[in-house]
């Protein structure tokens, strides 16, 4: 998120793969940080994907034995060569819009494991 965005939940470091679906197309990204409210999808060239701010995506996150499925909304796109890319990696910031209680519990387990591993 840009400096004007306030974080509503602590982000933790995690190394996990994420699959997103957008209009029938499946794309696999990597994430290195997430929170209870969202995550960042890293890519070398953001403009290579048909994803824009406001895009709604189906997301699947895997980490150890937990799989989390949710709907997300793209809230930030960092393009290579942009002013923002001088301070932030290229990719997409997404906010969780819909998630079941079961998947929210799985996300909480992933966050807690990552928090413990970092300490």
C-alpha cells in the first residue's frame, strides 16, 4: 500500500505460492508477506497480467498443510519503472473481501506459524 494507506493488521513474512483466477485464467504468484486482511503478490512485470486496481479475484494460498481460499480485491498495482517501484517491489496488493470461517482459521494458523518462526 502507498504511504497514505494505513495497515489494519500486522503483516508477517511468509514464503508461499498463491494461485489467482481472473476470468477463467489461472496465474501462480509468490507472496512473502500477508496479514489477516490481505497480501502482496510479487511479479517481475505487473503490466504483463490483466489485473488492475479494482479487479476481483479468486485466490488460493498454500502453506504447509493449510490451504486458504478467498475472494480478494486488487487495491494496489506497482509497475516496474514507476516512482513507487523505487521503494516497493513490483506486483499487486490485494485485500481480502470474502472468506469463510474455516479459511479464516487456516489463515490465522499460517500467520501464527510465521510469527513463531520469525521470533
